[in-house]
C-alpha cells in the first residue's frame, strides 16, 4: 500500500501548534494502522507468497484442487499458485506427474501401450528411496489425481536418477509387495497379484547381504 505522511496534508501553521501537531500525528498513526490492516487483508486474499497457512488450506477447499493438508507450507503455496493451470491437465497423465513432482525430483508416468499393459492401465516411476511413508503418500496422491477409469499397475521407486542405472523397487497397488534390498541399496521386487483395489496394499521389506 503506502506510508502515511500527514505533514503533506496538514497546513504548516497547524503543525506549528503543539496541540495541532499532536492531533495530526494521532491521525497519522490511525491511518497507518488502517492502511497496514487493509494491506494484510488484501495479501491474505491475493498474495500466495504472503498469505498464512490457514488461508492456503481454505483456498484449497474453495478451489477443490489436488492438495495435501499435511504438506510443507511451501508446497502448499506451489499447489495454490498453479491451481488454475493444473485444471486444464485434470484427467491426463501430466497432472499425475505434476502433482508428484512437488515431492519427487524425477517422475515418469507410462501409459499401458508403452509397456504392453492392459487398456486404461498405467504405471509410475519416481526417483526416491522406498519407505512405507513415501509409498503410502504416492499411492494416495495418484488415487486423487488419476481419472476414474484408469488403473494403477505399479509404482516404481528408484534410488537412481536415471532409468539406465540399476534396479527399481516396486510399490504396487492391489498387490502384495516384498522388497529385497541388497548391499548396494538398489532394490528389486517380487510381487504377487492380489487384486485391483488401491486400498489394503500389504508391503513387507526384507534385507539380504
């Protein structure tokens, strides 16, 4: 907004009087408080970089967007800031990738025809170490961002930043997952098909030398 300078608006003879000066400064203080309050209110509504976290959460509800209320505040700002652009991607593989990229540096979404899958199926690869927390978050995030008819086959977790380097671990929706870690911390997976539901995924992790 602006900084109030009452001297620009009050005649000099009034400021020369001590009572006039005191009154002018009191008016200035009041106007400055009002100005700062209005600025804070406007920022709360329009400035995604300045608004408090509760307002970000409120906007997420108002916009009905992909959002994680437990996420870091900077991630929340990014989701709110990009909400309008993301709307045009809803129902596409791109929106899944963009949503996951706020957590994972590298994300690849492959549609069924790229890996001889069944129609309307897809799989996802992310560059990250496998953890139960990460697997749960990714599975929930994909469930929220995919279109209704699409079916998630696999989520691949890789500690490598390049697909050409080494093995991948799988977290697979609707499957029992057994992750086997070797001494190099690369992960391979044995999976057994158990269904297609995204809920009730059982994950067991064992280490070998």
